[in-house]
C-alpha cells in the first residue's frame, strides 16, 4: 500500500475543475490524487467533502472576489500555481477522518489501534486468527506490505505521532494474502508449540484451525 502522509504530501487539483465544482453549489469531494467528484461519490481517501459557499459581496467593494484560501478556511493551506491548485490538508485531519471512516478498510486512528476490518471476509479471517494470538496489528502490517491501496495518515517522528485510515484496492487480493499468511503462521505454531498441538486445542481454537484448513 502507498502511504500518503498529509504532513508531507501536497494535493494537486486542476484549477478549472475546482472552480467549476465550487460554482456548481453542489457537494463534491477531492481525493488524494486531486480528482474532483460529484455525487454519487465513489472515490476513496478524500481530503475534502462538501460545498464551499461564497459570502455575500462586500457593499464597499462589490467587485472583490474571495480567495480560495478564504473559501476553504483556516484548516487548509492553498497555493495557486497557474492552472494548478496546491492544497495542504493536515490541519483538517479530524474532519478528514469523518469524511473517510465509512469507506475505509480499517481504522487506525485511535490509541487502541485497529480493532476490526470493514470487509466481512477480512473480518472473519481476523476474528478467527485471534484464537492463535495473531492480532490485527500484525495483519495490517501484512496488508500494508503486500496489498495495493492507500494508507492515508498523519505521521511524524518527533514527537512520534501516527493516525491513519487504510483503503484496500482489491478485497479479494487482500483476502487471499491474509488467509495464506494466517494459515502458514498457525501451521508453524501448532508444529512448534505443544500448547497449540491439535490434541490440546480448545473448541474455539479447533473451529479456527478448521477455518484455516490446518
């Protein structure tokens, strides 16, 4: 998965597309690739969602136009560069979490870390894997290393800070990779740890072993 760290990354949007969206007065989104989209929304990992309403004209200067900086507000940093609009969005992280939570494959924005997968098949794998002490953190690391998708996050080294949302491009690919990882890890554990030998497994562990075909 590609990491998209909002502390470092700049989103580049076509100026004409953005102005058309603003002037439409319709809800729109901007994703991390700079794509502007109207309802029904299909893009994932968005850094803006909603409308940008212009204020009434200043009676002292009716011809004055609002800058994009003013329209987006204090939580976005906007630079106009010819036909490109450059956006820094990290200050609006809390709102960005809300934009994206329902479409994320997993949520790593709390102190507790990842607790579940949104996809039913991946969650079934994760739920059974915990019977063999394979936690969601290790599963997420496998997904981030081997699967296609985007990890939208804010991350810095000092003081260390991390908060992220994962978006998998292909759930079937992720399912195959995760299932194989768990199957091999459980086989190894059952072969090397007497507590997990098949004859010593409890009912829930036996059910999980059967699920993974070991």
